[in-house]
């Protein structure tokens, strides 16, 4: 039996633990991780022997056992949630964490995290306070709202609004606005969860004022508008703006709007498609407006509810609020982000999401050319071809679906191996590089790559080129 001979060659766990390299590793690596890695490696070797793999392979594993364990430990010791470089050009990339925070935002977040804070304490009076009080003034200043409440995300915001104002009551909504957002957020399903009864009016492409008017009865509590942020119905269409629906409001029928993206400045002033702002929605008559914190607003994950004080007070008393409440990290990051909006110019300068949207083609081109030149100087292989191409970036996050921002991309073509393998290597680098493949080329859009990330990117590309 060949097998038996090899089983005897497998080192014992204790022997491995006594190896000087492993001893060195144990000085900074948790023992549990090392033991796990040892057991995993030894099991792997046993399996290979059992499967009757050829001798060369078995020997290679036996000879490299310490090296493999150390490499595996390094991987195991990495954080699971970690930074990546987003080379997709999709600015609000939900899978990659949506909006980025300005490093300055972290300063106060750190202060209130490593120290005690006045999270629910009124310093002036020395009595218990409300965690929501920290945001209410700044949100009013920026949006013109009477009152506000912040919850876990916008889906939670919609749930809380409907549960408070429309439980067992009818909510009138246009068929063209019964949307699904990625990650199984469907307006009709959220309504059902909240206990509200959906009353659809109009058709997919057209809904008229009369449709809303005729649907109102004594059970109606709300008229709801949902901003179709992730698609547009074009062509033979019409919908009724908030300013019109305003006429249908009574003291028992509220007008609510789910804006989705939460734009706070007029983007059309900066060459981007117009998108309704929160302030406009309130001015045009919405009693309640909900929006996300981490989409176009550019802050942390949150759902922001603004509007009439009397209605917001009712929501604060809803027991659901406790289940959906935000922590001090969110409150701190949101306060810092909202402060930037006290000045439009500052918001564009300081909020990464907005900054990336406004990034000029020249700026992007300068970056691409710089990296391109460096790569050409270092890598001299006929099997790797770098190029620069025109393309379009997307805003993402289900926001502004038709907006196409002109951009410049670095392209990589490889011979000898498949492009999929090369992409895999980039993605599995220490700092993963997330790219896309188009027509057998890797495309790296520099709109979402910062200048200070270029060095890491270069190293990752060099690393991936080693396999060729
Ligand atoms: C994105 C979006 C939501 C969900 O917001 P989250 O913050 O992701 O929970 C709800 N409604 C609309 C219109 C949206 O665009």
C-alpha cells in the first residue's frame, strides 16, 4: 500500500506547532487561527493521499506544509469586511457599500465612539434627551422641514410612515409607481407589511388627477408618490406632480412621497440631470418625504423621514421606531454630512459621491494617462496590451438611470490566459480590484478611483501580470 507510507509522513499537530516559523507566527497570530489552519492543511493532505493522487503532488504538499499553513493563516487573519478599489465606474454601488464618507466625517464619529456622548442626554437641562434631537435642526435647515426622524434605511422609513399613518387604511398610489428596488424592496410588499391597504390607480404609463380624485373614499388615509428612481417610463406618459396632488389633501388625507435618492441640491446646475430635491417636494406640498442617507445624499446608511411635526411625533411614538432606530455612528456621520449641505459648493467639494459625479473628464484622463504610462514603462510584454478608451460611468444605486457621464478607462488585454483568470487575480489581490470585462478586455473606469489609490492599483496589476 502506497497510501500507508504517506500517511506516516504527515506531521503531527504538535510537531508543526514547534516549528520555528510557526512559533514566530504565533507571536502575533491568534492561536485558534493557527490551529485551524494546521488542521485544514493536514486534512487536505489526507484527502489527497486517499484519493490516490500521484506521488509528486503528495510530496509537494508534504514539503510545503509549513509554507501553506502560514499563507492560509494570513488569509484567515484578514478582515472579512474590508476595503476594495471600485474600478467599475458605478458611483453608488450597492454591493460595494454605496456612498463613501469623507475622512473628516470619521473624526467626530471617533470622538463619540471611544468616549461617552450625549446620545440621549440633554446637557443643558441635565435630563434625559432624545437621540433624534441631534439631527432635527440641521435637517430642517437644509430641507426646510418642520421635523424629522431618522431610521435604519429608506425601506424602514417607508414601513414606519405607512404603519403610522395608514394601518388598516387605504393608500392611493399610481400603477406606474409600484416599483421594485434591488434587494427585494417592493412597494406593494412593504405596504402589506405595514398593514396599509393598497389602492392602485391609473395605468402603467398614464395616471391622471381624476384617477386619484375618484379613488378617494372615507377609508383613504394617504396619497403616495414614489419616485421611480431606477427606471424611466418614456414616450406616451403622464403622471401627476406633488404640486397638483396637493389639492387633494384634507386634514385626514396626507400626501406622502418616497423620493428614494434624497437629492439636496439642484444637480442640473452642475451639468447632471435634474432630480427633484427634498426641499422642493416639501415646498410643493408633501406632508411627509422619505429618502436614503447613502444614495445621492452621500452619507451613511439611513432612512430619513421629514415633514409635518404632528405626523413625525406620531411616528416617534410608534413602537416600530424602537426596532428601526439608528445608532450613534449613523447619527454622527449623518450630522457631519448634513453640515456640508449648509453650502452647496462645500457639499460638492467634501462629499465623495457628489465629487465623483462632478469629476471632470480632464481630471479622469490625467489619472488614466499617468497609470497607463507607468504600466508601459514597467511591463514590457507582447502578451499584455494596455489601452485607453472612452466610456460612460453610471451613478448607480438606482439613481438617475438615464444619466451617462462621459469617462476615460484603462483597458487591459491579455494573451495566453483567459481574461476571466486575469480578472479573478485582480479581484483576489490583497486589496481587491473590482473591474468589469467587456469584449475580452478588462475595463477600469477612473471616475471611481482616487489618485491615492493609483499605487495600489499598479501593484495589483503587476501582481496579476505575474501569472502570464
Ligand atoms: C433605494 C430606494 C428605496 C430603498 O432605500 P434603502 O435606503 O436602500 O432602504 C426605497 N424607495 C426608493 C424610491 C428608492 O429609490
